[in-house]
């Protein structure tokens, strides 16, 4: 991630592909002013760079459930599973009393991933980042839920890549439906074998 001014970003995008992502978006009333600021910076630069794409992080349940609306205003979405898990399950990672509640295999969280993908389908791509994306056990499940791409740390690439290559998309879609309907994260893990 690069911290830069909007004019710097626009100049940078003129030379190479660039993705600008707005974090913690939960309403259209947050996204549209951010888009206007970026669009104004592009207008001041004189032309829209070919390589500029705009997206949002889906980190709160409201954004996941409103993905169809939000997708009309962006080029891509990235689900931040660490924050989405924390906010969906009221599991503060910094509070030992509730940290263990935060389990990305929870069927409720999986339903939010599925809702994001369903709302975005046909409009924008959806990727997943965070610890869950780097868990090779989750790779097929995430693809079955409708995720297009996984963003992982370099050490996780070989195992996740191998897991993705082994995916039977139809089987994973069926497994994903069962996982969303499961009663617990442990039941989801049992489904995954």
C-alpha cells in the first residue's frame, strides 16, 4: 500500500496499472464522495489514466449485504476477512475474552462472502485478502462461494496455488452451499476434511 496524494496517484497511474481501494466503506454515502474526490483529481490532471481502477474493501457486514449497489460504482471489491470476521462476529482480536469467537470458517461469515460475490457477480471481480485467503484449506471453499482471486503473503503462495489447481468448481460450489448452511465453524472444517 502506498500513501500518496490524489494528484500523485493520477500521475502514477498514467504510466502503469494502478488500483485505488477505499477502506471501511459501509454506505453509498461514504463511497460517492470518495469517488468524486478521485474523479475531480482525474479531471484536474486533464485525462483519465488508462491503468486506473477503483475498488473498495468489504470489511463490514453492511458492505457485504449491499454489494450489488456498491458494485455499480467501482471496478473491483476486496473482502478483508480479518476485519469482516471481527465486525460480523463481535470478536475483537485485541480482547482475549472474545478473540476466539472470530473464526473465518463461521457459516455466518461465509454467508457474507457469498452475498458479496452474488451482489458483485457480472459487474466487478471479488478477491479475498487476510489470513483466511492464505489458508489453503479455505481456497476451494472461497472459490465455491464465488470469489475470483485470493491475495496472500508470499510464504502462502505455493500451498494456496496447489489448492486452487486441485479445485473442481462444481464440487466446491456444492460444498460451499453446505458450508453456509452448517451450524458451526467446526462443522465447516469437518466438511472440508
